[in-house]
């Protein structure tokens, strides 16, 4: 774990808000020089605190109006490897995330679809045919709020 000071946290908050900002822009907003800000960002990247930068797409504007969280319980633990299930699940384009979890279900999948009929097709033809799938529970996303994360 790397020690973070208030300036590091301020840089991280600025990049979480807009990861496309240059070191110069972040520095100007925080009263730091571009080189000092760049060095701090580079140190945070090298330490693995900044694991990457990404673009968030608006699924609904791209025609994917339905998001469903699936709880998947494997029926044949031991007979089908977890890696086989994970590899097959991540190969489905509509599956956005595959999370191995502890609790009632073995996996949690985030699935996007154009509409409920499209989701049903994905569920029947792709998800239910995954190796080892047993019980599946679906929860349709109604709304989502973005939380800032551990930096506050």
C-alpha cells in the first residue's frame, strides 16, 4: 500500500471526475505545476493506485435499454471448472461483468440488452447454456446512482 497525502487524494478525485484531463489541467485546478502533477500521477500509476483510465458509455443511448443482474448458482461444482464457466460467460457480448461472489450465488453477471425480449433471448440461448449453470435469479436495474468511491 502506498502512502497518500491530501494532494494525492485531490489529484485522484479530479481524475475520477474526468480521467481525460491533462496533468497541466489537474495541476492548474489544484495550484500545482504541470511537472509536479505529472510526477505524482506517474507515481500513482506505477504503484497501481491508478489501474487505468476508461470511458463510460451510455448504454441506453447506444440502444441497450435494459440492464439485468443475474445471480448464477452452479449446479455441478467440481465437474465444471470455475475457469470454464468464467471463460464462457465473458465470451457473451451482452455480459458486461462476471463476478465470482460469496453467498447464495456463485456468480453475479451484469447483462445489457436492447429490451426485455432481447434479454430473454440472451438468457435462454446464451446464459442458460453456460457450462455448469444451475439456478439463475434475475434482477432488472431500475435506476443507478454513481458513488464517488473510497476517496469521498
